[in-house]
C-alpha cells in the first residue's frame, strides 16, 4: 500500500511537470521567424524556398516549403539542391584565399603571371591588373560587359573565348575609378586559381571548399540529375502563377560561368558555409584551421566603394557600402553586414552575415522572386539589428510595390505597335555579321521573315520588326526576356550592296538586366546570307 502511494505520488508530480511544460509558451524566437516566413509567403506565393537562421554557431531555425517542381508533389527539404548563382563568387574568393595561405599566389600578383595571354582593351590596364582587381568590379567596363558570352544558356562560348574576347570590350570608365558589376573577370579568377593550384577550377573548389567544410551536397561542374537527386528547378512568374522554365537535362554539364555563378548547394550545406564564416576558429575536416585570420580579414576588407541607396539609408540607416573579395559590405543599424545575392533565371539566393551579432541567414528560392528576397533580407536583418522594430514583411513589401508604381520606375518605351521588317526594307543590309568578341550573327530572310540569329548563342534568335522608325529584335525564346533595338549605320554614300554595313544594338528597356549587354556589341558585315 505504501509502495503504491509513493508510485502514484511520483506519477502525480510527473503529470504536473508535463502539464507545466505544455503550458509554457512556444519559443518566441521560432514564432517570430515563422511569422516572417509566413508573411513573405502569403504575399508572394513562392513555388518553393529554403530558409535558415544561424545564431551563436547553431542553426536555430530551418524552414523549407513548396515543391522542387510546381505541381509535382515532390517536396523541398533541407537537403534539396538549389542554384546559388553569384553566391558562388565568395566560394571562388575563398579558394583563392586558401591558395594565398598555401603560398601559391598573392592578391597583388599581376594576372599575366598566371595567364600570359590575358589582355584587356588598354595595354596599361593589362599590365596593372592584379588578382585582387579581378574580384572587386573596378575594371572600368560597363556593368555586365561580355555577359552575353555566359547567358542565355545553353551556348557554345568557352573560357578561352572569354579570355580572348576581353581585349575587345571597351571600357566606359577609367580602371579602378568606380564600381560596375562584372562576371567575366570572375571567370578569369577561376582560371588564375586553376593555374596556381595546378588543378581544374571545379576540382580545386571541391578540394578547398566543399570537402574541408563538409558541404556534401554542393555541386559544381558536370553531374547527373538522378545520381544527385532532390534538385530544385527554376520557375518564372506568369501572371499570378509560377511555371517551370529551363529544367535541367538528365546530365547537367559543366558551364563556362561556373566560377562566377555555377555552384548548387542544399540548405544544410549553406548553413555549414555560414557557420564557417561566423566562427574565426573554424576548422576543416582534418581539424586544421580552414582559413587564416589574415585571409579572413582580407576577404572582408572594403576594396571598392559602392553607392548607398536611398532604400538602404531609409530602411537600415546605412552609412557605407563597399565590395570586398566576393562579398558586399555595409552597415545596418550600426552593425557590420556582410552579404551577397545570387540571381539566375528562376533561381534567387541570399546569404547575409552579421559578425558582430554572431548571426546570419540563408534564403534560397526556386522562382523569380527579387522582391521577396529583398523583403527577406530586410526583415531577417532587422531580426538581428532592430528586434523591437514594428515594421514587418508586409510593410516592406508595400513599400517596394509603391516604388514600382512611381512614374520614374520604368523608362521602357511602348513598343506594342509592331510590323514585320521586310527584306526590301533591309536591302543591302542582309548578310552575315561579326562582332569582335561575340562572333557571328546572321541578319537574313527566311520564308519571308527577316531574323537575327547568333551563331554561338542559339536562344538569341528572333524576328526583326519595325517600331516606328526603329528596328527591334523580338526574341523567339521565352527565356530571353530583354528585347533589343538594332540600329544600322547609314551607308554614307557607299553602295547599298557593299560590305560597309554595320549595326549596333541596345536594350529596349534601359533598366533591364545588365547581363544583356547589347550596348557592347558592334557588328560589321562579313558576307552574304548562306
């Protein structure tokens, strides 16, 4: 009897303890982060995403939602692989930093030490260009110069084409005078790393970053879709829904742009990447320091000033912005912020570190979602730097929507009134043309339609139409969403059938994606249509 009394007394107190535990409120941190994610998703209805928050060396929040392919029923999880796009750049610079630690290169080495055939348009820039200059967007080239050799994919441009083509890209500013984002020089940086490390870039990245940090699902180079499995696919917004665009082939090829934006990783991989940067003592898989203090400081040192936008000033009280080696640097509510975004068609990523708060976060989305990413960045940064702030995801989403509706938001002209251009109208101008870095393109009549067709970039094929006094290329591929003007030079007294025909191109919407760098093209006729 006494033994039963003791047992029932113990059960009573155990039940009371369980009830007390159940009555405790949920983790307020988890609830706050869930509310942020729920609010963003309610506003933008993303096809799929993966979000994680790291604090004090631990992953305190991990959330995945949606599908690898919209409507497939295949759910996104923490091991699902996403394109991280330009967040690859910090992995390329980390690889270079590891080579500096190993004594295999120096940041101030001339590029020609490793790549003797490297040339910029001006000889003095070729001579002065250092490894560090490849990483900080100070080349003097137009933003996105030469990106048509990288995108749209697929195309047949090689890294050798890029190294050769750079000499023909004319600067629009003086070397080292201002920031203009570029991708091509990261391709060059990858080739420098390969030369210094005596391995192909992709192999070197695996050795210096993936393997020592245990990024087990990260992919670079060629790989099999089924062999890797669980791979998120890109989506574009069509009206009020997302649709699949440019899905992967069964065999994913290595791409020319790998050092600038070719890595894919899972959420678990990216939280390991964030933790490695937030922990100055981070060690590799063998127990050795992964990166020296000197190189950590070098990578995060301000190298090139950047403009502070009005949005940054208003939303984050930002006072400075600069580019380091593969990272954007700024301040947010007085805290040092290290971040980068990644954008490819149908895939958006974000990595943000707040070292003084010992925290950071990762966002990966398998849909065109620039506004959603901006909202995630702001509210998750506020989570660390302004936790008492009352502005939530909805407030920032509304502000972005208002910006888009302002009269100055779009400079794109009305091109709705279009008529097909005829071969008669382009008499003397039909033929095969060449641009020094982009190569050949045809302006030829086929079945009564005049078309532009790039030899090495098959998606850049479209009908030439007339819009008022000007000619426009209406691209046939849905993936190419930036139309281009095509402006032929006057013959200036020469015979209309001479080889003198030339033309230049430009974006119809001057504010469209700078990677469609039509303004850098200058075509000259080299022969007749075949």
